C-alpha cells in the first residue's frame, strides 16, 4: 500500500482546510491511507478573552510506533517516502499530509500493524495447529505482498518470520495429518470392537434386558467417536446396525414365542382351576389328595403366564386346594382327637390286664384274660399313627407270653415225644445186647462198632427225655 498525499492537505495545526481544493492525484501515486493525527506538542490552553466561548477540543496525541521508522527509511523534501533495504533504498509512497516526522510515525505504525498480523499468525499456529493449512496460505500471501507494503520497519525480519511460519505450518499440518490418521485408526479399531461385541450379543446372548441395555450403551459410545471419513464410517455403521437389527429380531422372536407360551399356559391353568374347583368338596380324602398332587404337577409343567395373570390364576387354584385340605384337616383333627382317646383307653387296658395275665401260674386263667383283653382292644378302635407300632408290640408281647406257656405245657404232655424217647432207649439196649453177643463169639471189631452205635442211641434217648421234662 502507498499513501496518497492528495487525500488531505494538512494545516500547521494538523486540521484539514475546507477551502483547499483536492488536487488531482498524480499517475502512479499511492492510494490515500488513514489521516494522520495532530502533530505532537503541548496541548494549547484557552486564548485570553475566550472565557465563556465554546472551547476547541484538542486532538489526541498520535500513538508512537513500536519500532524506529527513521532507522528504516526517510521522507524526502518532495514527500517521497524511501525504505532502506539490503539492496538500497526503495520508494514505497509519498507523504504530503503533514511533517516528515508525522509521516515517519504514520508509516511506522503501519509496519507495527503488519508485524501484529505476523504475531497473530504465530500465536494462531501455536494455539490451533489444526488450522496450519490456512495459516500457511495467509503467511504466503503476506510474504508475497511485502515488497508492495507502504511501511517503514524491518521488512526482512518479517519476511524471515513469515518463512518460519510457512515452514512450521507445513510441519504442523503434517503432524496434524499424522495425528488425525492415528485418531482415525483408533476410532475405527474401537468401532470394530463395538461391532464385534454387538455381533456376539446378537448371535448368542439370551440375557435380553442386560443385552438390550448394552446394545444401547454401544450406540451411545458410538456417537461419541469422531474422526472417521464418511465412507468408512458408513460401512462400519451398516455392520453395527445389522448386528443390532439381528439382536432385535431374535429378541422379538423370543418374546413373541414367550407370549404364545404364556397364552397357552393361561389356557392350561384355567382348565386346571376348573378341575380343582370340581374336587374341592370331595370327602374321599386320600384319592382327592392324590388328584390334587397330580394337578399341581400339571400346573408346574404348564409354564408361566404373564406375572399379574399368573398370580391371579394361582390364587384361584390355591383357593380350591385350601378349601379341600382345610376340610380334610378338620376331619383329621377330629379323628386325631378320637385316636388319642383310643390310645388312652388302650393304655388303661394294658395297665389293668397285663399284671393279671400270668400263664406260668394259671395258664387257663391267663388265656381267658387275654381273650377278654383282645375283645375290648378291638372294640376301642385306632390309635394315632405314630403309636400304632408301640401298642402292637405291647399286646403282642402278652400274646406271646401266653402262647409260649401253652406250647410248653403241650410239649410236656405230648405222648409222641415220650414214645420217641422210649424208642431211642430201647434201641440203645438192643444194640448193647448185640455187642455182648458178638464179643462172646470173639468178634471184637463188630462188638466195638455195636457198642458205639448203642452209645449214640442212648445219647439221643437222653436228649429226648430232657426235652420232654423241660416242656
């Protein structure tokens, strides 16, 4: 940019004169720039006698450039502005709007503005390396415009800094690209892991609620993963969506089948309730109790309806059962009270008759008392189940005592047993005579054999006699 000296004619006070005509710019002259501020100097005070009149507001002091523009250029008497470079001086514009010092300040500030742009690019590159490409383009454009900039300052330092920016932005862009590719690879890998998990769930899981929650959690995480190109991401999404849809279909099929099974279970249990209610007033306790056990087995095998329906059905089924078993229990409680009274009566019978039945002293009297006991025993009836064995053993012991005594007496008076003992003794005597006769004939061996046989028969006779005596 070049400064247009014809844009404004400066008065010694630094204000524009409205009566001064605007000169026609020279061919090739620089375009007008911002109007410089007033000349530096002390703020003028009020003129004498001007009290009460409208005071003139002084113009602000111009901001001094950060660099020393006089070091980098000059303004000739004709207003031509020169920039000093390593190759020599170069004309950058013309200054006609004020003093040479004001012109130097103006062009120095313009350099500061340009340097600020470079600083902003440097800061932006450090803070936002992902914008390296646009920063590189801006730095390149600024660098290509340096030779046409109407500024006074260290242009070469800006040129070097802009070159550094371009170099660093290229490196940053490469690093950003590398980081982006690395993030892309990690994002793809993570989505593939999520896909594999979703496919595993879709193929095998039967924990429907937990699996459904996990499928949704996978989707939530999926939405947070960025940095994948659209084509690749679309392909990954199709795989995940396919797994999710497969799971949803399999879960839907499961619950549809479950609904069918629940409906069938409901119908089966309603039929069981009807059968249970038909039995609830039965007094065939044992047969009906077995029937209810069979109904319960069928109930369990029927499966479950929906929870609220199943609970209501169970209440109806259980009510029929409870009606029957409550009636049976009432009858059994009455029976148990009767059985307990029977047990008390049998205890009394045993206490009365057991001491009286003594067959060793009076067998016929003991037998008569036993018959009387048995008649009264049978007339009393049943006792509680847990005491049946006890009472059977106690009366059986009395019956055995009498029976053993009768058997013993019969054996003692049995003529066959006595005849058998006499027969054994006669045979022993006969063999003894034969042994003596053989010995007289000198048949010692035969005599010894006959004596041994006689001794054996004598032993048998003795045993038979003892048996008869001990009866």
